[in-house]
């Protein structure tokens, strides 16, 4: 992605996934462990997926289908493993949250769509950019207020 798009755009997609993953986990799965940068990694996968979908006509068709299929297989396999470890396997190990994965991929697909679909456009003049920023700020404020008011911590 960084070869085609600037490092700033890729970094923004990554950071949006990290924030969305941790905040969504604190709301929907507050008593589970959250380790690593899974939200950011899934945001990059979601952004790469949107890049492949939006710019499909500019690729060789077989290569575009292959890219989309590989992303779907990786994400599907990892989600299946995460669901298995969380709900089926009855290990005594700490339950790890999968919500960050889901929130990261959603953030990556939405923010990635904005950043990766406009090669030579000024983002500040693009209404999709402002819709994305406002939506993200509203989600962020909701998550912070929710955590302050309804935190399950003692």
C-alpha cells in the first residue's frame, strides 16, 4: 500500500483501526484481554481489501480476484480460529477479545475507502473525507462517554 499511497494515508488507516479496536473492545467485551495491534493490522487488511475492490478495473482481472480471495481467506480463517478459541475451546487460558479484529476491519474498510480511492484528489475537498472524520469522532466520543459512565471496572 505504501508504494502506491503515501505513508501518512496508510498510517491513518492503521491508527484508526487501533483506536476503533480498543474502544469497541472496551464497550462490547470489557472483561476480556486485549493484546497487541490486531485492530490496526485488520484495518490494514480492510484498507487493502477496499483498495483492491475500488481499483479493480486498473488491475489485471485474475490478479485482482486473487488478491481479494487471499484477503477473504486470511480474514475468514483467523476469525474462525478466534471464534473457536473464544466460544468452543474450554481452555483455562485467558479469553482474548475478537471484537478488536472486527472493529479494525470495519474501520479499515471505511477509512481505507476514503484514503485509497482518491489518488490525486485533495482530501480536504472530498465530502467523503469529512463524513468519515465526523463519523469517527462521533464514535470516539460515544465510546469515551460510555466507558466513563458505564465502566464495569470496580
